[in-house]
């Protein structure tokens, strides 16, 4: 396996500076953010201008990675591919195709995204639209030698308060996803923290979905027991009451939450996974300044190496 991080964490810092710093810290790979140059998403950045990406750009990125001994784990564009607005949906789908095109030019096998959700419909009623949209997107990726993968985040409140904003966040829904679109180049960017949030045991799911795990996000989760006892499994409902407190959970850097990273890495290895483990940094305790973000990434790297260094081969 190789350790990397999603470049969103370092925001608008140029990709070259992200690569220089990553290599200096012992990271082996980068998961490169490819949102549109103009976008209003949180936790989004644009390290590659995929709308105008050419072979010369791919050659320059390859040269940059080679200079610093890095590889690219995947290209990342997480947005709502089932948006209720047909114009917005078409734009998201079109940009995802551009990301796939860029991955093909780079020889990068993986592109990550969200399924999303048409917020006017139930989860069940979204699946017909999912099948139509993703059959086409997965086929487009397959024709270009690219694997398309879904992060299993519920995105609660993305379109409507208290409501999951995707239809791909539990094993029940993964089963339906892969039943509808069974192509072998369609899989998961597996993030255990979202399963902790839902009180699901992530370890047996590694075995059950081993053939669909294309990439792994290393993000942890803290659960505040006192808040959980107040809010329950459906989490906070009255956000206007002291909204800065948040819900019962908080994203954390690996090692600062409830995920057992040694057990998780062992289970991945035993299931035959030998791919990428990419830190997705959304820990609010290590945000607000570049130095704080880097400190968080360093802590996550140190913890992963400490508990599972034998799985990562050569590292700094």
C-alpha cells in the first residue's frame, strides 16, 4: 500500500508546492482534486484544469510527480451527479467526463465521485435515475481505461436538512448500486469514518466488498457520547439552538477518533488490497491556516505509519 492525501486539504496552494511538501514528509502519492475552476463547494479545490487539459499538461504533471518520487492515486471530483436541476446535473456529469478524460491522458486508473441524489425523490425512487446516469458514466470511463468509484459518505443535509444527500452510504445501497451497474470498473472509495457515524462495523465490510474497494480514504471520526445521548441516531434536529455546537460527531485526523487503523489495515491486507490509503483531512482542529493543515496531515501520516508501517513498504 501507499500513503497519500487528498490535495483539497491544502486549498489553493499550487500543485507543485503540494507535491514538494508531500515528498518532504514521506508521502508516496497524491489524490488530486479536480473541481471546476469556479465552484462554491466546501472542501473543494482545482489542482488540474480538466476543462482544458491536453497531453502537454499531462506530460508536465508526470514530470512533476517523477521529480518528487510521487504517484497519483486518483483524480477527485465529488459532486451531485443526480441533481434535481437537469441543467446542473448535466454540468456535473459533463465535468466528471472531463475528469475521466484527464485521468486517461495521465494514465491514472481511478476517478472518485459521489452518486448524489435527486432531492425531490426518495432513495428508492432515485435508483432508476442512478442506473441511467451511471451506466453511461461507467461505460464512458471503461472505454478510456478508467475505474469510477464512489465515496460512501451520506452527505446528510447536502440538499435538505437532516436528509442524506446521496444514495450510496450503506451496504444495502451498495448492493443495489452494483446490481444496477455491475461493470467491473465500478467500485468504492472506502471511507470507514462514514460507517462509524452510522454505527456500522467496517471490518467485515472489507471482506464482503473486497472486489469493489478501489481506493481507501483515511479519515477518522469522534463521537461525543453526551451529544449522542441527547440527539440519538438521527442526530441533531434543532440546529438553530446553539448551532456552533454541531451534531454528535466530528471528523478527525487518523488516530484521533474511533477507527482502529491497525485492524482496518490488517483486514485490507488480508482481503488482498494493496492500493492507496489517502488521508482526507476535514478535521476542524487542524484548519484555518496552512501550518495547521500540514500539522494535521503530519499527525495522520505518523499514526498510519506507526500502526501499519509494514503495510506501506518504503516510506520516509
